C-alpha cells in the first residue's frame, strides 16, 4: 500500500480543507506527486507543506473553479511541472443555506451551478485531452447522495450534484475507449468544514441526521478519501462510469 501511487501525478481541487485535504494526505503518504488547487491560499500552502514534510512531492496552485482561465492554467502548470496527469479529483464544491425551491434566489442558484457543475465540467474539459494524449488516466468527481436522490431544502445543490453524475457517466462512455476512466463518489453527511457551516442555525440537524443513518453516525473525511483513492488506482482498472456511495447505508433505506 505504501507506494501504491508511486510515480503518479494527481490533481486535487478543493484540497485545502475537508474531504480534499484527507485525499491529499492519503495520496501523499502513498507516493503520489500531488497538486492542490483551491481559492484558500494559506490553507492550501499549509496542506502542501505538511505533505512535503512527510516526504511527498506536493505543490499548491491558486485556482478558482469559477474561472475558466484559472482551470486551464492549473492543468497546464501541472503538466509543465510533472510532465503528465495520471489522476484528477474534481472535489471543490460549495453548499447553500437550507431553502425550499420556491424560496431560492437566482444568485444562490447561479453560484452553486457555477462552482459545483460548470467547475467540474471545465476541469474535465482540460484534464481529458491530456489523459487522451497519454492514452490513460482516471478522473474522480465528488458528487453526493444529493446527486442520486432528492434532498429537501437543498434544491440547487442536489441539481448540481445530479449534473455531476450525468457528466461523469457521459464522460465515462465517451472516453473509456481512449483509456480514461471517469467515476463519481457520492458521500452522505461527512464531518467537514462544509458540514459544520450547513448546521448554522440548526443545532438539532446533526442529531436528526445521525438518527436517520443506518450506522448512527456521520462519515469522516478519510472514509470518503479511501473510496476516491480506490477509484483513482489501478485496483479499479475496469470500473468506469460508477457512482460509489460512501453513506453508511443512507441511500439503501
Ligand atoms: N461534507 C459533506 O457532508 C459532503 C457530502 C457530500 C458531498 N460533499 C462534496 O464533497 C466535496 C468536498 O466537500 P467538503 O465537505 O470537504 O467541503 P469543504 O467546504 O470542507 O471543502 C471544500 C473545499 O473546496 C474549496 N472551494 C470552494 N469553492 C472553490 C472555488 N470556487 N474554487 C476552488 N476551490 C474552492 C474550499 O476552499 C475548500 O477548501 C464537495 O464537492 C462537496 O459538495 C460533501
């Protein structure tokens, strides 16, 4: 396991916090060269420094998933630095306040689709041609259980994550014959900065979610990261267009 990703170049968007940070930590400890992209410069630099201290090759690149030019430059910079791109984890995403569909404002709608859906499409737009040139590659997109079933009060988020699942399946079908696999991971409620923010004003919510979960607990970022790393790795060499739920059985009910 130690050197499972030795010689592999992996890009992780939203790698400064939460699930992305857990993915970076695991990739680094298993031999990958990791490029961390985020809008949070200080936090991202810190994650890269910790990975380097542990002996990995890691660098931070500031890139905003709302900016096509940033994403194009991010992929270019990665390839210029390391000569290739073996895996890409399109993880950056944002949430919104709990609101019934009819109450959602246009600004919130646009912001969520811009980052969660258009951002993932733009990442793949630039990652795929590089992987096709190499004749191999693996992309993992962070969707959500909200990309598989309806989520009350999370309309824009659920729409964006259903979109990510649609993009993932389509890319898998289009690019599989070129040696590129594209999969999605669908976590339920995971203890991260995002989850903490979404509890604001609803202290009762965490307890309710835990009660409704078959395993009676929230997920941890590392548990999602393990699923992501498996899909990235050669161990999943015939897995393509899959949505891996990491939800403690939530969507099995
Ligand atoms: N935490 C959960 O319960 C949960 C559940 C299902 C799916 N997810 C998904 O997992 C992914 C990671 O979520 P998390 O809980 O770790 O969130 P988080 O808020 O803890 O971390 C998200 C990271 O993305 C970065 N980011 C946000 N907007 C960005 C932008 N425009 N450009 C670049 N980077 C940006 C943030 O700075 C942050 O570092 C997201 O796509 C999220 O939708 C999370």
